[in-house]
C-alpha cells in the first residue's frame, strides 16, 4: 500500500511541476505542434533524476 501511495505522490508532484512548464512554453511557442527546446532540454534530466531516486529508494529504503 505504501508503494502505491509513493507512486501516486511522485506522479502528482510531476504533474504539479510539468503542467505549468508545458503551458508556459506552449503559449510562447510559434512553432506549430513542435515541442519547444526549453521543455525538451529539461525532460531527460528530470527523468534521469527520478530513475536515480527510485533506485536509491529501492536499494536503501
């Protein structure tokens, strides 16, 4: 049960962070349907951080 709560908390936090960023860059984007470079630049480092944190939690938690 605690794993489910942890996963939901991480997803909720990601939504709180990513939705305002995506709205901000989508409003200022004039490139049609393409993702702005500012958002793309942050997605992979954030995903890597989440993976590292989950690995640390798995091994030490």
